[in-house]
C-alpha cells in the first residue's frame, strides 16, 4: 500500500517536521511513501530520506490529475483548498492530520475527510466536540534534533523576519534588509552570565509570544539577572508586537533569527519558554527541548500538560494573564542557571518514550491497518 502525503507549505515549521516523521514511519512499516510538495519549498531535501519519493507542484489544482482515478490513501498535512479536497474525496481515501486545535476555528475544512488524525488529546477533544470523524487516539509526534539545513552553520545573529513577498511593505523591507545585514558586523552567539531562558520557535501568531511576554515582562524586569535569547523568525507584525511587549526588559533580550543547529540552541540555554497554549496543538519544540535535556517552562494547560511532566521535564505555572505572573515568578525563583537543572533521563524515560520514533510508528501502524481495510472494502 502507498501513502501519499500532501504538504504545500513553502516555509518550514513543525508541520513539515511532522510530515517528514510520518514519511519515515510509513517507510518503516513497509509502505511506499510519497510526498506531494510545493515546487518553491527548498527544505524537503534536508528533511526526507532519499528513498521518499517527492513530486513538486505549483498549485493544489494540479493534484487531482496527478493522483488519477485509482483509489489511494491520501493524507493531507497542511491547509488545503476545500474545492480540491472535494474533488479528491470521491476517488480516494482522503484523510487529514489535524495540526491545530479547534480554539477559535471552524471545523468546516475537515468535512470532506473520511478520518482526521489529531496530534494531541487537546486537538482530539476539539474535533470530537465538532462531530468530526476523529481517530481513536492522538498520534503525538517525535522530536527532530537534526540540523534544519544541509549546511550546518555556527550560531550567529540572523534576520528575525520572514518576509511575505505578497505584501508591498514586506517586499520593500525585504529588499533593503540584506543590504543592512551585509554592513553589520557578524555577531556569533555567546552565552551571557546569569539564568538564560530561550525561545526556539518560529514567531507565528499561534504561539502568542507578544501576549505571553506582555504578562511576563514585569516579572523579568524585577530579575535583571535573567536573560532571554530568542531563536526564530516571523512576520513583520509578529516581530514588531513581540519587541513592543519586551520593551521594558529590552536590555535582557537578544534576537538571533532562525538557526539551523537546533540541538546546540537547546544545550546553550537553561530553560525553554513555550508560548501560550490555546492555539498550540502539540509543540514539537517542547518535545525537542526535553529530548535535548532542556526543561520547559509552560502554562499548566493542554496541550502542555500532555507533553511535560511537571517537576521532571519542566515546570508548569498558572496563567500569567490572570495572576499578573505571580506563579511564574514562584517558578522562576526556584530555577538554576549554568546548566545545573537538566532533564534526568532515568526519571523521564517513560514519558520521553511516548514521543519516540518507535511509539509514533506503532501508532501510525494502527492507522495504516485501518486505511488498508477501508481501501479493500471500498
């Protein structure tokens, strides 16, 4: 049986790492794995094993003709045009991964799909409430600490912006920024003294970092020994809003842009700071940090109470928007810098094993068995 995944994203994020993990797990199960991707997505070569077939398209409208009429198991991994999904549904076993919770979202895009596979229990609960056909368990995911590009570069300051070439403002700024960067001296990463918190993430709206740090900045201001290093990039508005939220503690904050050597990032900080939970489906960076031995600071809410063991692989705190950051400050006062508080692998083993490649492959195996039965009885 063949698994045909579709992911037309042109920027690499957690969903693209998840797509690669799914392809590799499918191959491990003996399935023929194929990915339909966008022709302008350059990162798949560094994420996928050479054995995974890739077919590039420029528009989703090309896919129905590409797949033909022979029934196949199709798994969509990213936002997809509804009209194309409706063309595929009668011919194929059309399924989808759900990478986003239903919080402030419509379930309508999932209506054409025979089955939807959630990446967390939090996502599954929302799909169930919306009466969407949802798989019996969360598939979760696996941490991927491989370099994000073929050319591994040392950590030094890069642009914190992802320019949207569809917008005139971004095209203008995106034209001048490389000239500005060329004139700026190279700034290699050097850890500063004190307790170092880190953000390792794309700076997208779903992470809600501006809202989080608007609540946490007054606490950080009371603790000037705490440093915050931000490794990631985002759209102009996201970065602008985050800088505004962190303005009261600007001297404690450094932006480093997107980096390729993620393992070294987790090892260089004392704790990872996760974003707000409501729009977060799973948080692969949360899994990556724990796998690298770095504990995570996150709100005590789904999905983080699924992916973090409080006191073992991280520390959970109450919503700082409701208590003015008092519980976060309680946690902060108990933290230790200079790498003294790492994840104890022995204590965390059962938890970390739940997010291993073997566990993910086993869960995907149950899905593949269902898909095979569906195709045979169609």
